[in-house]
């Protein structure tokens, strides 16, 4: 009978793993939420989410941010420090003017 108990335990573990995967998929498909001062922040499509993972990397705001940064990459890399600061401020100004926010995952 120990094998029957082992099988039941394995089936139970598989169900828990399956439930956990479903929860993770549901979380990834919903709007990304972040906590700030005890309040939930729901990411808008243009927001830049700071964090790791597939759903964060493929968030519309993060993709737009990477495109914008890549536009200035060559100029930034070939510049001296004072101009690098101006480029960075310009990029941040563009982000703010679009209404996007940096939020923590």
C-alpha cells in the first residue's frame, strides 16, 4: 500500500503545480499591478514596468521605452558626459510628456 499513498501524493502535487501554473498565467494576462504606499497601482499600456520576466519585457510601455532608448544609443555612446546628461533628460522629458510612468513590479 505505500505505493498507492505515493501515487496519491504525486497526483496531489501535480494538481497543486497545475493550479499554480494557472494562477501564474492569469496574473500575466491581467493588467500588471504594483504596490505603493499600500495602494495597488494598475499599469497603463504606456507605463514602464521595472522588473524581470516575459510579461514585463513585452509590456507595451517597456517595448516603446526600448525603442526610444535605441534611437539615442549611438549618439549617447559617442558623447561626452555633459551631452549624455542632456540626452538622458530629453528621453525622460519625452516619457513624462507621453503620460507614462515608471512603476515597480
